[in-house]
C-alpha cells in the first residue's frame, strides 16, 4: 500500500505542470524568424525511418506500415506493407528515374519511367514533386521568394508571414522558436500546409507529420516509430531492380 502516496504525488505534480516559458517577451522582427529558418535549413539531410502512414484523397482512406528513406534534394524510397506485414508496394526515385513494384495484382507489376511530378503523384496519391515531399519529411519546408515580411503573435506562438502580393507563405513557431508548421497560399486559397508535432527531446525532430492539400481534398498523416537521421544511404537503394520473371513496363 506504500505506493499510493507516491502515485498521489505524481498526479499532483502532473496537474501542476506548466508549459515552457516563452523565450520571447516582445514580438521579434521578421528578420529574427527568417534567420531561424535559415539557420536550421539543411540540418537534416537524410533519414531512414519506420512509420505508420495514412493517406486520404477525396474521401478514400488508405493506411499502411512503411519503411521510408529520404535524402536531399529529391531521393525517396518507400516500402509499404499491410498491417499483417505483406508487401504492397515498393517505390524508389533517385531524382531522375522512378521505379515502382506493385504487389497488389497477380502477377505483380514493375514500372519504370521519369521521376516527374505526374508519375510520382500517380503512386504516392498526392499531387506533389519528389523534392517537395523530401523537404517536408526532412522537417525543412521550403521558403519561396517574397517581397514583404510580417510577424504576428498568437498566444505564446508566433506567425511569420511572407508574401509577394499573390503568393504567401506562413511559418508557425512555438514559444521556444521551434518550427511547428507552414502554410502556402495563392490568391487567398491554401494550396498546402504541413504541421509538425511530437518532437523528440533528444534530436528535436518531429515524430508526427501531417501534410494537407485542400484543393485536392488530400491529407497525409505520418507517425514515425523508428528513426535514424543524417545516415549515409547507398545510391543503389533509390533504384529498384526488376524482379525475376517480371517484364518492366513504362509508367502509363
């Protein structure tokens, strides 16, 4: 019965916990947050991860367990499995060539073609080029050209707005100046946004990434379970070999 006082103490401490005190007292100038983006850009250049991934497009929901490799600027490999461990798809691009093995038909099919946005989107179910997906996955959302910059506060969080008149981008920071999301708009319409959460206290890399593309009614949610950052990945891992007995086909 001695553990009850300890349990009560832990509950009281948890109830009294407070969020971290913000590092800022006055709203910083835009240059300060732009420097934050610049200083952290390229901090993570590759990853090798296991993740639970769910993609929703036009009301259709598909989830899978995936082994993901990504390397700047545009190298991606995805091995997708069902919840029972059966291989569904392998996809790899070195930025130039796209190779895809589909194990959802009998017999399986192997496709090979240019790593264009159209070809890439056909298999990842999101209309975006490989280099954009790599940037988002590596916690380095792009900063496009802009003419105006403004900072706003929202509670303890900060919003950095960059605009060129027609196109605008917003970067969201918490009170510790940690980037927690970004949003891109054109003519007041959100083209896509990304939200980062569940940060590791060790490497400060998010363990949950959610990408939204409202015009396409598409959402990608990724929960990272195992992760190795800034690892050397052999170039051959980003090109699939044609399995024996299967004739390669051009991407339709």
